[in-house]
């Protein structure tokens, strides 16, 4: 799973509803039920007005999310224990956790009451396609006002073309990598501090038997996709793809962010791509591990929560947003099963927050983060082309990529290539490929402009998307094999 994507084909709802987690409702969070303070004290609704119990019973709130089960298991019992949930007869939460490509179908079918977690690009696509309800009630305006408009210079709220608020950040994140010091020490590998460090030939010393880096396949992990977008924006488009080709040559490609993170936590690799809360959770679980934010090469993200336009439970959905964006709800992010950064500092001033001062120190560092000036608009404009290209040239052509990179990395480490030669061959290996567009017959290199031009066709025309991806994979394999042969021609025969 993971934590970003737009309209896809309909008729896939049955396939989408493959991961439904219903967590038991037992358990009460003490401070929620006993303090009697805040918007969820006894006898109050999220608006703070006194109510009497309703006659409704057995209502289920359905939440579409990219959050994993650890978050479900903490937030569900806490919300169901509130007076709001009891008074409105909410007895269960149905969690739907399909990949981003299925979100549109589920929302359009009216099967979702809250959208929560998955990163700005996913929610910006939902906003673009008018799938999010404006949060324009007095209640929602009051709730949203609890969240700062910006943190570390990054917007924590998003407004549609009509000026209506449609999503609010419920948590914040940075992006970096988790290192397993025991693995690095065992193989005498250096500790990386920047993305470019991970492109070093040193990390290819033990290929093919021992990949040292874990990278998530972009279509399967929105948090790792954000990392790849950061790299291309921080280093520049072409240099970013060349750097990622070298990284991918050092890596094993995993199916999602959880699998990617687990590889470092278990010591299968020395470095994994990480969103901060996975990194801090791993660091907490395994003392050999450390989460690192690349120096000057990351961003702060606001991870959204919103209400889909098709829900018929608007009042109940607003109550859930109120809960998540209350100090007590925010404090749940600090639970040791989650250890994520809340969007509201008030979380640290609750009883639960008093026991999480280590995370408070991290929070204060996070909000002072001086990262890159990330272009969210560009991310939205090219996202489908971007993730498809990654899969085509790195995941589907990974064998050829590793063969090529292994040869040049070992030749360099053995003194058969100069650093200048290594960098030249690596640039030839990783430079974005050129294909003949299947619709126009015109040759196009994978540039920002071409990605922007074809992005909507990649979304709405699956036949075209498949043809483009196949062409990219074929071109990448040819490119890797040609560079491999060129390297082999200049090094002594073994």
C-alpha cells in the first residue's frame, strides 16, 4: 500500500473492492470519553451543540483511503467512542483501500462518505474532476480554520476553480529514505545523505546477488512516486531520470511502499524509499534503522481529507472530519502504532501528546524544513505519464538495466573506467528514451512537454497507454543493451 491519480475506466468496481477491512469497534480511548472537553465532550456534537440520542441504529460510515490497517485500528474505535458517533447511530466504519486507479469508480457509484489520505496529487485530480464536495458549511469553515493555511511554505488547503475549499491536510509528511545501519556496516557501504548518493556505483558492488536499495514501483505507491517527482524537480528533468536509473540499477523494485519499507526494516536492503511516518515507525521498531531527509532535497506535504460529492451522509462525514481535525483526533497520529506528524501543533498539548515529546522535536524540525519549491501543478499535469514511464523503463526493463549498470559499476570500482567515463555511460543509460508515438507516428523523447501532451490520453485511452508503455519498455531495453555493449568494448576482457 502507500499513500496520488485521475479518472479511469468504469466497470471495475468489483475488482476495486478487494481490500475491505472492518476493524472491531471494541475499545475506548480514555481521554476522549472521560475529559468532557473539546468538540467531542459528553453530550455534544462536533459543532458543540447539545443533542439527544437519535433513533438511528447500525449506520456504517465508508472511508476510501490509502492509509494502512494500523491507522484504521487506532482511529476507528476512538471515533466510534465519541458522543457524536453514538448519537448518530454510527456503529461501524467500512474501510476501502484499493489503489488510486479505482477511486473514481467508487466515488461515482456513491459508495464513499469520506476520502482520506493518498497525497495532494490524488486529491487534486479528484478536485479537477469535480468529485469532491465544497467544504463551505459554517461547520466545515470552523473546522478548517484550526489548520494553518501553510506549513513550511506549502499549502495545507486546496480551493477549486470556484474558490471553494475542497480538501484540508489532516497530517504532514516529508520524504526521504530509511537506512539500515547493520546492513550498511556488514557490506562496508557508506551512509547516504542525498538522492545522488544513492546513484553511487559503490551501492552496486554486490550486484546482482545483493541489491542494496528498495524502490517502490511508481504506479503502486503514491508516496514513492512523490519521491521520484521530487528528484526530477530538485535535480532537473533529465538529470533526475539519469540519477533514478542509477538508483534503480542498485535496487530491487517492490510492489508498494509497505513492502519497500519492510525491506529496510528487516535488513533485506540497506536503504529504502520512505515517507517520514514509515521511516520513524521503522526507526522506533528497529534501532538499527534511521530515517534521513535528504539535505535540501525534500518537501513538506499536507496529506488530505475530503468529502466526496456523491455521499448521502454529508452530516456524518463532516462529523468525522471534525473528529480527525480536533486536538484529540490529531493526537492519535502519535500512537506508537502510527508515529506520524499531525498537522495541528495542539496534538502535542493533549495527554497523549505529552508522552510523545520525541515526535514533537521532529515536528518542530519538519515545520522549519527548507525544501525545494515543488510544483504541484506540474505533478497533476503529468502524473499518469510519469508513473507509467517509471514502470516501463525501470520495472519492466529491470533485468536489462541491472545488467548494464552492474557491468559499468564494477568496471569503475575495479579501475577499468574513469569517473568521467562512468558518468558518460550512465547518462547514456538513463537519458529518457525516444519512441514513435502510436497515434501520430511522430518520434518523441520523454520530455516534460511530451508527458504533458499525452497525459490525458494515458488516463482515458487504455489501449493508447498500453501501446506507449510497451514502446517505452522496448526502447529502454535496447538502450540498456547498447550501453552495456559499449561498456564491454572498452574494458579488458576477464
